[in-house]
C-alpha cells in the first residue's frame, strides 16, 4: 500500500477529509501541492465491497474485490 501511495501522493501532500458509509473499507485522501487529489481504498475482507466515490467533478460506484486496494486520482 505504501508503494502504491508513493506513486500518486507527493511528499508535500496534505491529508484531506474522506468519509464512507461502509465501515469495512479503509480509506485515506490527500491533496497534492498541484491541487490534484488522491483517494486510496483498501478492502481487508474476502468479499467484494461496493461503494460510491464523489470526486471533484465526477461521481461513480466502484466494486472492490476482497483483499485488494485501489487508487483514484483527479487532476
């Protein structure tokens, strides 16, 4: 997960608020100095978990397989 974050999150990024109605998912969001935003989500369960992402300019549903992570980034 750290290697994944390092690809998208700048060393000078600021952590920003993120929230979820799905308590099974672990998530964190950052804003980079160039104002891009990054959302990292991890599903520790063996079952897939669906959730909604509300980005700066888009909203979508995503289904994350069990025991996997995903990174979303917005310019």
